[in-house]
C-alpha cells in the first residue's frame, strides 16, 4: 500500500507546475521558472563548433559558437551575433572529447512532461522567465570564467557574457 501512495505522490509532483531554484533555497517570485543563487558563478551556454552546423534548433535558442567566439541567438531562422569583442583564443578543451546526446533534455514548466522542443534546457512556461545568476562586477569577481558564461551584472545593471577571452556587456 505504501508503494501505491509513493507512486501517486510522485505522479502528482511530476504534473505540478515546475519552478526551480539552483544554489538557493527558493525562487524569488511566482513569475520565475528557473533562478540561480548569488555566488560568483554563471550559466554556461551550449558550445557548438559552428552555428551553421546546428540542426533542429528553434527560434530564441542561445548558443556559444566556438569557431568565431560569439554568443548567438536564433531569430526567424537566422543566427544573430550578441558578442561585441572577439579577440583572444577560446579554450574548448573541456568539450573537444565529448559528444552530444540529443536525448539529454531537461524541461521545466507547465508543459514539461509533453515537451518535444530540442535543446539541453527548455523552459516551457509562457508566463514565467529565467533569472540569470546575479554577480557584482563579473569581470572582477569571477576568477576563472568559461567560454559562453552568462550572468547579470548587479552593479552596472546589464547582461554580461564571456566569449572565452573577454567579457561583453549589454544594457537594454
């Protein structure tokens, strides 16, 4: 009988609305699908060897293209560059020996159970957003950033992306 209760509880939990906090105890408000803690760490975008070789991506997909050291997003079927400065050499040694597992997908949100959108991390809510990791002056406080790292700079109130050599910053 206990196994039946555990199964029913698991089924109920898996069909509930998904909201996830990483590196902290809880999310800040009900409009958040995914939120990160406040340590000096960032989210790493998926690395690809060439944006033109990416197949099956949907609009609004974000990637780090290691061929030209640029963060890109897909809009209306075309890749758009989000990186300002592409000087320096990008270290891709972490990914060079790895192969992609297309079936490895994490979906968070209301329709996560039925999600078929390709991607490593897919947020399925249409009324919630992801809150990036928040770091004060990431160019000073993240000691060893990885290529494709993305954070929100709390001091300058802007998005910061590391291309493997330098930080790029954007204000809305």
